[in-house]
C-alpha cells in the first residue's frame, strides 16, 4: 500500500520519432545570405514555400510566404543577436542559424 502523501507510478515508455527537421549541410541547394546580416537576408531554395524567424527565446519574430524559389527578409529593425531560421521547401523543414548585427 501507499502511505499518505506518497504517489505510485507505473512504468511509462515514450517513443520519440523525428519529424523531418533537418540542418542544412553546407553546400546544399539552400542558401541564406548575407549571414551575418544587418538589413536584409535573401533565402533561396528550389520549392521554397515558407520562412519563419525565431528569437533566442523561441518566440516567432517574422513569418513570410516565399515565392517558390526565394524570400527576402528585412531584419533592420531586429535587435542584434542569434536567430533560428525555419525554412519549408518541397515539404521538408530546414533550420539554419542567422546572426543579425
């Protein structure tokens, strides 16, 4: 039996599966330039659908639909720092680090 204030637990198994998030390898068909950036960032990839920019604490700071091959992001009003760029291209999700100066 359990004593007052004690909690019993059964075994719990959690299965974790990757969801298709990939870090882009250098030299891939996806490009982010300039990086570091001051005013604008150009993102280019075949089949580029969507671009999102997240701050250091995970908050979404910018979201933009792409035109199928590229997107231009204005970062001039953002504080300097390291951001995560989430790119959706041809049904896959890629994550790149972006430095704003």
